[in-house]
C-alpha cells in the first residue's frame, strides 16, 4: 500500500469545496435558479384590453309592394313592408360568424359588436323571392353606427 503525503487529502477536498461554492454562487446569480432569488423579476399583472362595442341596428323590409308604382303615390302607398322573423348572420373580415339575430315583428334588429367591419348576410325568408343581398357594416370605435336597411325582394313586377 502506498503512503500518502500528509495534507494531500485536505488540498483535494479544499479544491472540490471551492468549486462547489463557486457553482452555488453562480447559480444564485441566475434569476431562474429559484423562486427565493431577490433578482428574479416579478410577473406583471395580466392586462386584458376590452374592445369597444357598439350597437349595430337596422330594419329588414321587402318591396316592391305594388305591381306598378304610381308616379305620385299617396303617403304609405306602395311603401316597402317590414320583414319579421328574418335571420341575419354577421361575419367578420375573415368570414367567421360573430353574431346571428332575428328581426322583430316590426322588422327591426340590433346587435352589439366590437369595432370593425362586418358583412351582414340575410338568410332566405319564406314567401319572399330569393334572399336580400349582403350588406357591409362598419362598427366605429366610438360614436354611433349608421342604421342598416336589408332589402328583400317580394317578386312583384
């Protein structure tokens, strides 16, 4: 068996201990090393922006209501009639449906939407010829959106 020099074990232990202490110190400087580190940034509270919404409203009507419209009609004569129960689908610029409403007995509708541009696509209504054409609608970031008119065709000629 070989004899060791006195103090040889102590130097080796001292070298390993110094390396271990250095790793601990370097690890403590890393903010991700542990939750107890005072250098770690604290998470900021989540901020969720609420998009401004506005009411988009309008009316669905059908016309013509007279086979031949007079040159000077009496008030209300041959006026378009309201369309109750019409289903209207709103899609965003990507073509995704964002809302669906049904017109009331007076033909009116209203929907709350975030600001942006939408396409209102009327669905077929029994008793009317085809469907009304799509209507482009813009909901402003502030202020009031313009009233929309959805015009169905009665088929009277």
